[in-house]
């Protein structure tokens, strides 16, 4: 039996994690024939693989749980878990990317609600005079644009860099708009290629009602509708001139009118030169 002299966090941390071991222990977890010695000289044996991580193994026994990086494991153990570690690392990267995008959207939520209240206040003070027709949004340095129904968005917030363009706005009727134009994350340039990349990430939203999800393949985009906390949402996915596009709309208030507003928005959605 081999011994790994490994310096971990304090024994207090091991004690803190010990109460988690019962909940995290996988049925049939594999036993490793190694010993681990912490800084205090405590020896841990009868170790089970609690979880395979991207950069190490989460080991556990009756004393608690602790993480050991692959670099500190014997070569034969590293080789054995190499494939699983690569898969775990990729999964962690995918989840991190999806979580970052979700958090970014949530951070805009309160600001958008504040803008909606301001729009309502302005509308109450004087009769609304929304401009009928379409709004043309130019994609910077790309030579094409996206056309949407002008619901009284007013001034749109826009951000751009070498590989991405983001446009956000809140309309007078409560329609929330987010447009993401990005470099492709794959070789495909079809609408389904865009949908198959973005939707699995968007669908991880814990607020989403999975039973409400409906996907439709249209001629020029793939549309997905769903609700989050009873709030209607829709995403439109398509590709154009070397870019992938994800357009998201939601209705923060008066959800009963969302169907008509969404249908009107879809009927006027266009893109091209």
C-alpha cells in the first residue's frame, strides 16, 4: 500500500466536510489502495472515490472528504482516471459558461424592471406616442442588420467587441429584449446548429418550467418558447454571414398579452443586408 504525503487544509476543514460524506457518497464507489497523510500526521485509509473532478479526485472515508489533485496521485491512478477527468473538466467548463451567462442575465433583471417602471411613469404622465413600424439594428462592422418590431424601445443599450455584439432594451409595453451576435462555436452555419449549441445551456436555468418548453423550426430561425416563474419567454436562433445569433424576449408584466406581442414580434423579425 502506497503512502502520499499531502498537505491539505486544516483538520477543521476535514471535520466540516465529514457531515457531507453520507449525502455525496456514490453507490458502489471504487476503493483506492492508498494512504493519505495530512499536515498533522493523521493517516487516512480505506479511501473511496467520492467524485471524479476535472483537476483531481474527491476522496472520502468515515473521517470525512478531501480533494487530491491528479499531480499528487500515483501514476497508475492518474492514468486510470485520465479519460474520466477530461470529461469532468469539459462538463465543468460547460456548466461554468452556462452559469456565467445566466448570472449576467439575472444581473440585468432589476435594471430592466426599473426601466419598465420609468417607462410606465412617463406613459402615465402623457399619452403614449409609440412609433409604429420596424426598428433596424445594425451589426457593427458586419454589413447587415436585424429588423424587429418597434414596441417603443427608446434607447437601446449596445456593447461590442471583436467577436460579439450585445443589444438590450425594454419597451413601453413591457417587452424585454436581448440580442446576442457571436462568432460561431462550431463549424455549422444552419439554424439548428445555433439552436443545438445555445439551447442546452439556456435550458439549465433553474427557474424554467420544463413542461412549458415548446420548440418550432421555422424557415429562417428556430424558436423556443417557455416560462420562468410564470413569465413568458421566447428565443430565436439563427446564423447569418458567419455569425450565430440568439434573440431573447420576455414579458415582465401582463403576461396575458404576451402571446399577441410575441406573435407580432415574430412576424416582423428579419435579418439581412
